[in-house]
C-alpha cells in the first residue's frame, strides 16, 4: 500500500469534475450535437392494467409531419425484454399492459415536438382489466394477478436462534407498524440517451446512466446484435441516486431501436413529467416489527415483516428488499431473529434502486421502535443503543462476525458529544417546542452475497511520456465524487500530481465489465481496480528510479512526487517517467478486483452477507410548531465510519447531501397516487428541500480502516440517506410527544396526532 503523501495538496485539491461543471463546460447528453439527429418519443399506456388488442391509427401517425418511424413490440429484432433481476420487464408492452405510463410504442421524428405530438396521437385499443395498487391488497388470494401465481415478485427470510425462546426471555415486548410512501429521485438532469448507428451495423449509445454494462447487456438482448457491435458511453450524468441504475437500459433500448430502424442518430430526453410518471421510485414499504428486551435493556428477540410494493415489474426489487431485510433488525447484536420480506406486484410504476436500497425504510422502522422500546423500559434511548450495538466480534442477524473495521461506537459517541445530546421529553413551554433524536445504522458495502455475480471492477492506467496519466474505469461519476477518488488513488500510488491525471469517460469497449455503479461500491471496488493497475505501472517506475539512483528496486518508496531510496536519495516523478520510457518499460496496465467470501443461505438467511459494513450515527434537533404542525430541523450531526476518507471534502459533501435528501424523505416528499395515477408529477407539486430548507449538517468522519479497501476505505455514497428520517421522527416525539409512524410526516399528520393527546 503506498504511503500517504501528507503534502498540503491533499487538503487543497478541489474535485476534478468541479470546474467543468460550475463553468458550464461539462457536456450533458442534450449538449452534444449530432448531424441529422432525430428525436424519439414514447407512447405510454393510459390505463393501469389491460389487454392490448392493437393500435387504431398507426398508419395515420406514420404519415404525420416529420415522423420517420413508429415502432411497436412487433418490430423488436431481438427479445422483447429488458433484463434486470428477472426478465419480466418488456421493452415495449406486447399483449398485456400492467401500469399507467408503461411504454407501448416509439416514434422518431425530425423535431422533439413532432415526435411528442405523434406519440400522443397514437391510440391503442386496450381492453381494461381490474387492477390492484397496494402491496397488502396484492397479497389477497382472490385479487387480480399482476405477476406470477401469487403476486410475489420475491421473498427472503432470516432465521436465527429460537424466536419463541427469545420473546419468552423478554420482560418487555413492543410491536408496531411503520409505513413509507414513494420517494422520487429528482436528479437535476432528467433521463436522456443518444444512439448513433455505426458503420459496422452496430450502434453507439451514450447517455446519463450509472451502469453502462447493464445498458450494454440490455442492448444485446433487444437488438439481437453481438456484444462487439455495441458500444456504450456514460455521458456526464447530472445525478442518479439509484434512479439511473435500471431505467437507462430501457431508454437506451428504445433509442437504439429507433436509430437502427432509421439509420440516423436518435435522442430521447424525457421531460420532468414523463420522468416522474414512468421512471423508478423508492419503494413504498409496510414494516411490522417487534422487539423483546430484558428489563436491563438487552434485546432478546426481533421479529419483522417487511412488505414492499414493487410495482408492475420486478426490476431490482428483490435486491432492494434483500438489503432491507439484512439490515432490518438494526446494528445490534440480537440472538433470536425471525424476519421476512416480500416484494409484491401491483399495477403501479415499477420501483427500483434509490440511495440506501431498502435500508431507509427498514431503518425508519427499527430505529423508531428502539425509541419506543426505550420508553417502555424507562431507559434512555442512547443507553439502550449502547447496550446492544454491534462491535468487533459481534454477530449480525445473518450470523456474520463483525471484523476489525468497526467504528460503530466511536460514531455514536462522537455524534452525541458534538450535538450535546439531551432529551427534553416534551418539556418546552410555549407553542414552538424543541427536541432531539438519534438513530444508528450499519450498511453492507457493495452488492453482497445476492449480487456477487456483479461484484467486480476493472481499470486501465496509462502513463504518458510527459508523466500525465489516463485512467479508464468501469465505474462512473454521477456527482458523488468517484472521479476525484480514482484520480487520487492513482496519483498517490504513482507519485504524480493530481492535475496530471485524467479519468476517461466510461466506455464499455475500453474496460471489462465492471458491474454497476451502485451500492456505494465505486471507491471500495472500482478504487481497488485502479490501485491494482497503478501498482503494476509503479513497479516499472520503481525499477527505473532504482536505476537512476543506483540502488535495488526494493529499496525505493514513493513519497509525495518523488521516488526515494532508504538512504534518502531522490528522483523526481517526471525524471523517473523519462527513464522508464528510455528503458522501454510498459507504461500501461490493467487492474482487476473482485469481491470474495460472501455467502447467503436462502433457507435460513444465514451467511456473510457483505464483505464489510459502514457504521453511522445521526442526531438532530428539531423545532415543532404545535399550532401548525410545521417541523424545522435545526441541526443534524452525522458520523460515518468509512474506513478512510480518500477526499475529505467530497466525503463531507456526501454526508451533507444525503442528510438533506433524508430530511426531505422524512418531512416533505409526498408523491400522491390515485389508482396508480401520479397526481403531482412535477417539482412544483412534489416538494423537495431547497436551499432555504437546508439545515446545518455537521459531518464527522470516523476512520476505522478496512485492510481490503484502497488505503483502508469502505463505502459512503448511500449511508448518509439511511438514518436521518428516524432521528427526525424521534426528535419530533421528544419535542411534542407525538409519534408519526410514516414517511413523509406532514404537518397534518402531526396535528392529527397532537389532537389525540390534548
Ligand atoms: N451523490 C450525488 N451527488 N449524486 C448521486 O447520484 N448517488 C448515490 C450516492 N451519492 C449519488 C450520490 C447512490 S444511490 C450511490 S449507490 C452512490 O452515490 C454511488 O457512488 P459510490 O459508489 O461512489 O458511493
Ligand atoms: Mo445506489 S441506490 O445503489 O445507485
């Protein structure tokens, strides 16, 4: 492992993508010009469930001004499926349509308006079926069938110890139901994709996406082309938050079909309304959870049932519900556990990945219930957490022993100290009451045992004659800072200045399949691939440095921008590069990393679910206006044990951004559906926190190094979103004595609960 450079540059470096983005030089998909560009648009289902008998006016639509192609399922040259976990999501609805907004047909036209007008004009002949919209309704045996024989997209279970024995040993038992509604990603840049036919008969697709290799796989299936005829490029991506994990595959398939059909470049960009209506969301969840504890506060048992509304197609729901389930008992050592998760099929928009991947819902339930348990035990909720927290050597719900990188206690202690945690127990006089709340979380980094097939990453590092470096990676930058992380890992390893490293646009023809950029895995897994490649080139540079200095290679180490021998003689990085070129050393290398050692037994739910965990604590102070129900989060402190911060400002930014997104989840974001129809598909109708709502978020970075990670790093992207909602709810309870067991917790919910107690 390279030594830390320890120079001042480390502190001062700004993110490598910052300048091009703030100066408007970054090119997003809409900014890239193409000759003879056609615009694509999608005709969508007006009903939530039905049988498509055909199209009533397809010839007239084909004859509309500017229209160059109209495609339906019958025109798909390959398979009519976009592969996710199952292959159930059709590229275009064939005979059955299962949700409002499902793609039925595609149009390409000379202008965007013409394309949209044509898509709008296309009339499908649909026989409407009865539909089901709620997960619990989809469970009824006599209801409408949306997916399979039982409407269960997937289910998982955990069985640990003896659950009956665990509850018998308890002095106090609490059981509650918590509910979460949808959450919309609201990335700044809507989904967008361009496809350009290539001379070889293939297609080049570029777009706003998290997972170029998923897109590549989907294009192979839908077009029937071989892998080598397809090239996928990730364009600059204006936020993803999980929303650009699965859905780009669908949009790319649509765009590519139109391009291959017309022989011209085609671009599809959704407007905000279409993006809201048809793209994935965070899953609505209903969690029933029960803790038992002895009078001294030891948790003896936990039972949980986690029911997820997956929407019409399965997409990534099984993995989301799996992650939710693995973490649902909280970051506590509990001997007896029985937990089940179900993903139900309904006639609503399919839900998918969203920062935290099922964990924000699970954590909201278990961390609210911990406070309710503390109250019944007449115990401080902080004490109750301390008593049960996971630490090195503890065993998780899946029977996994926590290894050495466990900063859970440190994260909690630093958080409560920083915010001067104290509870008011609704003791404030007056209308506006303040209170504090806590939550703790753990987060399995990467895809874990159920996604291990994708748990790999590749990279290439090329050192050029002038010492500048090109890095090709398979994991993407979407705002979270991975480009800066890869730059630093590479530069610190080679001893070169940060501004000499350029990370190339991810391109599926330049690096091997590196899995998706999800599950907070880019730093830990992609970073290891970059490190692996950089270390190989460094070997060659080290031999050259040894040559210049006149020592043996093992005597050389890298310090700052120098190669140094043990007796203190030095050669500058650039001098070493020149010597390496003179020696005809290979100045390029491929790196590879795959995650090993994870397991999961589907019968018992036991196994080493993830390679390692990030541990986090959140505490906040809120003010509740008891006359209006308005809640203001005044301060939030969040500590995360991430092993090692590779670029501290980016890591702090992730903590702050995630916390704000989570406060929105807790208090504002309310997607309203009526019979599967989204009633507020816009940023005016759906409220997200803006700069005026943002509270003071204090990030604390805890570093408990993970030896397998690059420089000791684990993952951070998602954890900041997981815990704050429960902390907010616990603080509201502390402030005014009411507990709302759902997200979002709106002013009217608080007023209703307040009425009950006054
Ligand atoms: N931060 C920004 N600014 N934009 C994003 O789209 N996505 C989040 C998180 N932070 C996201 C973000 C999600 S869902 C994930 S999985 C991680 O970043 C992915 O990046 P990482 O692997 O580098 O943590
Ligand atoms: Mo993040 S939801 O894993 O893309």
